[in-house]
């Protein structure tokens, strides 16, 4: 199902950082009433891993994963750039992220889902469950989910 030319690569190139900030701001923060901070402290947290989804030379989206102690990981951000949405890339990219998380030895993946994306995550096998560490989303309406 995964086109062989879509890759999940660590975020490192300066132009990819610019795209990361643009996509994060547009997909998650614009219209939310919360101001996007391109210098947020989590950008320096060693437990957070940032990736980009690349197809050829095109950056399709971004992924942020937090690795927790024990079996758990959190998908903090997954966002497909606007021009590439609604073409099945979210499913492909989410699966690439899952594969990377499982390769790190993690067996449970948590996320805070936007209510508009609940059906998407249900199709991927996620179900509602509070985070065991009490983690809270910055958006009150988000729903805690897990894939185990």
C-alpha cells in the first residue's frame, strides 16, 4: 500500500525546518486561538523526535513523536501539507510513523485527536483511552486515543 518513494526522514535541513513551522502553524494553530511559538521549549526536548514525509523532492507533511519510558510513545503532531490532503497520504504517513515507533520497541501509541479526525483514527485501530501519565492536550476538545 505504501508507495516506495514516500519516506519518513528526521527533520534536519534548514528548508525543512521552515516548512515544518509553516505546516505546524497552518494545520494546527491557525484559527485555534492559540499562538504558534516557533521557539517552544519542546523543540529542545530530547524525548521529542521530529520527522518529515518526503516524496521525491516534495515535503508532504510532518510528524512529531515523544518517546516515553516503558512501552509508550505519543504522536504529538501529524499533519499533511494542505495541497496533499485528502489523497490517502495521512494513512500512509501515519503507518510509517507507527512502524518507526514500533522499531523503537514501543507497543502503545497515544495521541490527542481532533474530534474531526476521530473516524480516521478509528479506521487505523485507535480507540478512546486517557493517557496513563495524565498528559493533557492544549486543545480542550481533543480526545485521548491509543493504539495498542
